[in-house]
């Protein structure tokens, strides 16, 4: 499943990425070597098809590997399902912002997205990924 998602995503980014960066990312994924990912956990914004059904969903996951950008920065793709609330769930998917320095050679990424349409509505979401290697041992 990991390789399927990455291959599908590579088709979308191949045209915007230098060929050598594309092959470098492809190599790491096919060999399933993890080098740089981030955890995320958040909640969607409140939404509903009707006022009496207002609710939100929680979600959590780990980003895909870093996607190098031509300017030397990087982003990450994320995809996961929300929790099951009010008889349904949503899929969320997107790409983070470039890294945002937070000091001590650490960084985070910001993300915004829309969930899939399910049960006649969708949710907006925004979150910041967690710091990679928070203990600082690497």
C-alpha cells in the first residue's frame, strides 16, 4: 500500500520535480528506508449537512518521506482516514508547506486541506506536524 500511494503521488509531482530528485525519492520508497517523516494528530473543523448534525473528526498519521523541492526546501505528502463519527468517516490527503524552522536545528510543517465528501458534507482542516526526532538523539 505504501508503494501504491507513493507511485500515484509521483505521477502528480514528476513534472514539477527535477528528474534526479524524483529518482532519489523513488529509490528510498521502493526500498522502504525511512529517513525523514513527521507524525501528525489533529481534528477537523466543525461541519454538517444540517445544523443538528454539527460535528468534527479526529485524525492521526505519519507523513510520507520528504519531497525535495527545486529551491532546496522539502515538503511531505500525508493521507489518512478520520475517526468514525455520526455514522461516517472522511479521507484527508494533501501536501505540507515547506519546513518552518523552530530553533535548535528542528522544523515543523503546516498543512491545510479539505476532507473527502461523505454524508453530504466535507470538513476543512489545518494542522502543524510534530517535530521530527523530538528527543534530539539523531
